[in-house]
């Protein structure tokens, strides 16, 4: 039995490097494997995933599993990332004012105010002295509606606007004799109280302009003759309508609109000297991150009792205590990452399911436990496969050894291990000493940002948007990619994709995304989210591990991990590192694996002493197993 398997248990995937280790020559890596991690990283539930990955590697090498003489495990870093969104403020628009909305094809142009009445109302019951806004339910045909509008207008009634339940605004506008604003696709027309003052505004078409009066609190005050006190309360209504091409505002007899701020709570950051810094979450991500770095290294982070942030951090501790079986008070939060973002909030009192974008802070927390049960994992693998298992090395150290098999690298060297749950960094100096760090915030946080900012409520779709570029299907045989390039297709696209924004998946498929945004906008939001998390965290990690005062002294930075496989994250980080004159790029482990398999390869090299794969002798502290 002359085979050794290095096994890297990661947050989302388990990797194996299988090495042929005979007593004579021909020692070489013969296969590798990747399998999803079962259970939470560093727990006994990892065993089935490890067994499957080893079995897969053995099959690829065309050997039996029982030919493997030893399995080498990494000592998984006892840190787990968690992410949550904390809204800074919440706008509540009460039923005393209803607002709507921004359909894609409104009709007419201008601003109109009048009393809202059903279009089927009897003309004799209304006076010609008061302006009228017609409400057109879906039961009334567009041609009939246009005929009624013209009839009332011919009888000297002042028709100032129309609100339509169906998508009929342009059809009605084309058939009326007067130019008035018409807003359609108001799905909950029945919620609009009849006989109340209504304002309707439609921006001029084909000009790029948006509404100007109903998105301005003073404009609303002018239309409804509001007092200064009422104008202050109308601010959330105006804010929700900014950027719209059309809008409706209805004033009901119940009274006012109110905005209330829900405190997101305060963070208490405790450094290793026992000093505590307190920072309100609603001051934003930059202030939070300044406080984190000023308190580094951190021993724990706590949230204000009874607040949103307090609940989030307590949930992270509780879940970690549950999976590790350790007391809650022994679990510490060693890092947090905060990112400013926007989240869509449902608007109460809306008439077409409107949402308002509200400021929020996305938070990722890194939870540290006292220890992870690596011995339990080793025992489980030995029991399943009847093979000797050794905990060979610390994860970060092994990642450095594996990364040094990338052509063109040398030590001193820094690595960035960018995964799904955390951003890890390690630095090997000239004397082969290694320092490492684990920071919260990585791929999962980017997915959460995309899910919230695009209003998807679908984490799987957000993950796909993170992974693949987008395009607009122009016709059956061409698409416009997000960089403006027009590509022509050999085969026609599916008819239901015509005019849609789609994702260009690796297998050549096109996946439609249900967002009313162009590929250029999707690209901007996606790249912005990646910069906020990966670029900022890369700079933060490298600054913390560099032995000097500046990361400019780092000669080589190599990126490994799942997120290093992304089609643009390495480019974004490399561009940022170029400002410091650093050679930074994606690893190519063993000249063939790309950024994958660094830790698994490092485990094998640690065990065999490097041999021909490294141009230096591995020091004893890196080649001696932990147990």
C-alpha cells in the first residue's frame, strides 16, 4: 500500500490530493477529488463527505480505497462565518396615505389632481366644478373607458387623470381627446377609497426624465395644501417615489403619514486588553470597521441587549453551541465585517405592492470555539475506511506549502484563501515562519448582498448571478453582453427568453432573471458587491499579516480557494493590489490544479518532505504532524 491522501475539509467543499508513494522512484500525485462538505466544517458530520471524496479520488486513480495507507487531515481553523442584514431605518407608510407606482408603460404626461371616482359612475351625481380622476377596474374595456372619458370631457367635466387596473394606459391615451396622465397596472385598485383627493403624475416619455412633483415633499405639500407639520410626515412617501416615471398619491381621511426609526442597536467591541469600544450600527459600515481595526486584535463582540444586532450575534453563538456541544459563553466572536447596502422594504398602504429601498448594514461574524473535534473526525474515518489517519498540519500552513507549487512563486509569500464563509490569509517569511489570520466576509456575504439589493428573495438565484455574466436577448439570434458586445448565435434562443435579461451559464445555457434591470446595471451591482467584500477584506487581511507597516513590501500574493475560481474576483483583487506594486494572481497548484487543492497538496508535501515539488527543505515545524 503506497498511496497517501491529503484531505482538506472546507466550509463548503472537501478536497483530496492522492499521492503515489512507493519506496522506489515514480513518486507523484495521481489524482484529486472534490466533494461537498457534509455538515458544519470541523464536526463529526464531515466524515461521510471525506469518505466520498477519498473514494472518488481512488476511483479516478483506478485503485481500491484499501490501497491507501494513510489519510492526512488539516486542523480546520475553529472559525465559522455567519451573515445577516440589519436595517438601519424602517419606513412605515400608514394606510392614511396610499401610494403607487411605476409601471413600464404609463400613458399621457403631466400632473393632475382630482377626486377619485369609478369610471362607471353616473355623471349626474357629480359637479363640473371639481376635477376628477377616473378609476378603471379590470372589468372595463379600454375602448369603453376612453369613450366615457371623452363623453365627460365634452360635457365640461375636468378630467385630470386616470388610474387603470389593467395594462391599458397607452391604449386609453391613444383614444382620448385630452392629454392627461394615465397610470396603469395598479393591481389593488379596490383598495383606493372613492371620493378622496388623488394626485397622478407621468413624466415626459423618451426624455430620460422622472417625475418631479410627487417625488418632492414640497410638491406633494403644494398639491394637497399641507401644513408644515404634515409636510415633515410626507417625506417617506416622496422618498419612495424618487426615480419613478409615474406615480399616484392618495390622501385619505385617516390623517397622516409617519416615519419611524427602529434602532438597529450598538456593537460592543472588546479587545484583548479588555477595553470596550461601543459603536451604533446605524452609523454605517465605515465607522464600524474603523472601530474593529482600532480594537484589533479582538477577543469578543457583543450586541446591545434587545436590539436587532444583539439578536443576530446571539443566534450565531447559539447555533455554534448547538453543533459543537460547547457552552454558549465559551464561544467568542473574533471578527465582524460590515458593508453598507440597500434593502427593499414593503410599503404599507401601497396600491401596487411597491417597495422602498432602505439603508442597511450587512454583517458577517466570525465565531471562534475553544476547539473543534478533529480527533472525532479522524476516528470516524479510520472506522469507515480501516486506514491510519493523521492530523498533519494547520490549515493556513498547509495552504502556503501547496501554493508554493505555483510556477513563478517564492518565499516570502502571502496567500489569500478566499472561500464561501471566510477570507483567510497567511504569510511565510524568509525563515519559513508562517503567520495567519481568519476574517469574516466572503462569497456567502456577496450572495446575501445581491439577494437583498436586487430584491430576489432567492439565494440560489443570487448565487448564480454572482457566478455568471449577464446579457440581454435582443432577438432570436443575437444577445448583447454586459460589456456592450453583440454576439450572434448559431441556434435560435427559446422564444420565452426574447427581450429578457439572462445569465450565460457555463454549459452554454441561458437562465432568465426576474429583475427589471439591464445587464449593465446587474454587472455594476455584482461587481460593487464583490469589491465591497473581497477587495476590502483582501486589503484588510494583508495589512494585518504583513511584517512591515505597509503591504507594499509583500513580493508575492497568491489567491487560492473556491472564490478564486470566480470569473472576475481575482481580477478585481489583482487590480487593487497593482496600486501597491504587488505581484498578485490566481494560484496554479502543481501547475495543473488552478487555485484548487492548495491545502490538500500542502498536507501531502508536509508528510513526504516536499521532494521535487518545492525548491527548499520543509522545516521540521511544518513537516511534523500535530498528533
